[in-house]
C-alpha cells in the first residue's frame, strides 16, 4: 500500500558545518508522482537519500502515513530506489535481477515467479527474462531497474535522476512509461531531476529547490504560469524580465514599462513597482494597433528550429525581448513590427 510522506523540519549539514539542506517542510500525497527539481547541488538528491535512510538528517522528522520512520534502517522503510546508473547485477539474468529483492524477502517461489512475470510484462520486458544485463540497451536496463523496484511493492518509490544516461528520444519515451506505471500501480513516487521538461510533462506536483531551500511548490501549470520569483520563472523556461511601475485606473491594474503600458489580468494591492514577467511564447505578432497591450518593436534576428522560431526584437527604449513564434516568420532585420502580450499571460513577480 502506497504511503503519504511528511517531511518536518528536515535539514542536513556536513562536518564542517556547511548546510546542504536548510530546515524544510513538505507533504506528499499517497499515489502522487512528486518531483524534486533544481540545479546541481541544490540538495534534492540529499533529501531523497534521507527519505531512503541512506543519510541521517541533522534535524527533523520523516513520516510515512503518520508513522515516524526517521530512525528506521533503510531495509525496514519499505522503499525502493531507481538510480541513474541502473545498479543492476551484470552476472544475473533479467529475471534474477527483478527477483533479487523478492528472494531476499523469502517470497514463495510460485508467487515470486508470478510477481516477476507481471512486472516484466508491465515494463514490456517479458521477452528478455533470460537475457543478461550487458546485452541490453540503456533503455532496456532502466526498464529492468524499474521493474525490480516495483516488484517489491514499495510504500514509496524513489527515483534519482533515472533518465540522465539516456539519449533525448529514450528520455521522452521512458518518462511517459514511468508515469504510466506509477499511475497504474497508484504508487507514491518521489522523482529527483534537474530537467524541467521531465518534471513539467509528467509530474503531479513539483517542489523547486535552490541552495537547500524549497523555492516554490505546486502543479506544473502553477509553477510555470504563476512563478513567485525570478529564479522559479527562469529555471522553468524562457523569460523577459521588465521593470515596471504599478497603478490602478478605472478598476483596472496596469504595469507601466519603459516601452509601454500593459493591462494585467488581476489587480495588485499595496504595490507601486515590481518586475513584469513576459514569457517569450506570450508575445504575439500583431496586425492591429488598437488592441490593449500592443507595442512597437524592431526585428533584430531569429533562429529557425523547425516547430518554432526564436526571434529577438528591440523596443524604442532599447529593451531587447525574446519571442517564440510557432511558425516560420519571414522578417527582415530592421523591420518595424507590432507585438502584443495578452493580460492573462503577464505575471507580476514577488521579488
């Protein structure tokens, strides 16, 4: 049975007093595919290893379904871990690798064979049960590692950068497979990655970490569309940061920038200035000058990337804006263009 996870005041410092994790609190729901996302060295893998029992926290408690498991050794926590280097036994067959944890738990042989057969079919490796690990591709090895972890019916599945060693196409395929398996099995899964695409595409919720702190928690849509800080906004995608002054007029809220006035979707109280976030894909090429939030800019350069084009424009005051267009735009450098950013696509950041 999958467990909920509660992290209460967990911190970690090493011998010289260098803090890796500052005291943090986090609740993960049963059956949730939860991502710990952040740059290298932010503390996400440290937190995962503390949950697994491979590291002792400097302070705080860990609960599975309200049971304090902070002092339990790893083998009694009923977790299973999937590593980026697979950690498979090269001298054993696929079947024996998957069966390894079940044999350690002394599962009856008949039940063991049934269980292994089920999980190998689940990861689409049932035809490879007699193969040895060195004969498998990276993607196949990761499927075996995932099957081995799921076979023991963990209360919490832990994944530490599981797709880092795969090429881009295999990463796309495997993250969808992991999502499918977690949802079919209703697994509580905690997934560490530095790749925003992995977290945004399949995560139920994401905790974004930086320098040992949780910067923001929410669904992929919440974090991407409504970031609270420059760090969150920039880590999750392309950005244009524009200083602005805030004022209210006729019941509407406006952000005054050096190159135009922009109506915001929601009113803002108690603030007179801030930073306006305009995502590159939020800026559209416009043909009518009479709409709200339309401004003029000069085309500078562009890069054609197949399914999209990345363009650069300069406004009258010299601000350079990045724009992502969904189609090829045949523009000439120096050409004056009307651009528009709809109120619903603008975000006033807290920092």
